[in-house]
C-alpha cells in the first residue's frame, strides 16, 4: 500500500469519526480508483456507505471487497448489515453464517445472526397470523390459531408488527364468543375470588373496561392459575389500548392451558 493511499485512508477514517461522511466517501472513492484491487479499501468504503445510510452503495462496495478477498469475515458481516438495512433478511442471515464459518468467534456475527433469525421466524408467524385473520371464511379454529401465531411472533421478536393486529384479532374472536360456566365449587375460601371474577365479567359485558381490569386483577391476586381469568383480562387490556399487557395475559393463558379456546369466556356461577 502506497504512502499516498495510507494517507487517504487515514484522512477518511478521521472524517468518519468527525461524522463528515460525504468527505470520507469521496476520499475512499479516490483510494479505490487508485488501487481498485485493494479489498480493504472497498471494505472501508462499504462501511462508510453504511454509516451514511446508503445500503445499496454499501452492498456494491462490499461485494467488490469480497470478490477480492472472500475470506474476510468482517466484510461478510458488514454485507449482512447492508442487506438487513434493505430488509433482505435471508441474504443478511447467509452473510452472517458465512462470517461465522470463516471466523467462528467473530465479535458481531453471532449476535447479528441470532437477531436476524429471530426476525425471520417472527415474520413467518406474523404472516401466518394475518393470513388466518383476514381469511374470508375464518372460523373459530382459524381465529384461535391466528391469535397464537400473532402472539408467537411477539414472543420471538418483541418489536413485531403483530402488536398492531392483536386488538382486531381479539374483536374478531369475540364475535364468535360463547360464555361457559366455570366448574368450580365456590367454597368459603373462594368467596372473594368469585366475587371479583363475577365483577370482572359483568363490567366487561358492560364495556366498563377499567373496572373490569381492576376486578380481574383482584381475582388473580387470590388465584393466579386460572386460564379463563387471564384470558378475559387480556381482552379487557386490549380494549384499553394496553396491548403489551394484553399479550402477556394471553401468553399466560396458554402457559396454563395450551389448548385454551379464545372464543370461550368463563363466568363463575352466582351463589
């Protein structure tokens, strides 16, 4: 590497640190023109394009770098970042895998691969949920599965857009609701629990959501393992706009009873 090229790379590095990305990119393009067979120059140019939020240009530069040096794990990782920015998650994951094949202990590739694979899995569940939710002939089984798919999308990736569809799905489920009497004998020890359950059910029917939320939470304070209470609380929280809390309640429902039917709303028999 010539002294002139080393000087340009150093100046480009300084410009990048000072957030003068246009200047850094100009210097690196000059360096690439001077030594087009230098893989390190193309890699640094690709990184600069990424910093400048120009992923398409980054892909071109990093691809050129890897043509010259296919064993550069960091260049593969950077290329994965560029594809990820372009929402091409499959190609991003492939780049991270290649980086790890070359350098199994690469400081960034493993974590990025885990995140990308989580995004891919979350997206699969999300699309499956939407397909069921918006099916023209969706029945109770379809909507139950749609709820599960949307919830699983959130479990895998906390930032899943499935949050935006949970309320609509819940309302679709409720159009098919069926109330059932909870087969629990109300002993003296369960009187306060039963009263709270009845209050929650009554307030939910009347759409007094805040009161229903407090009643169901009170019931869970007495007994936390009732799937039907967690289930009802989820619907109430969703109507209050507390989607994250609703998702947690529904996930707890499925932890208690993995086969719970979301269309079934339990009520405790009056004394």
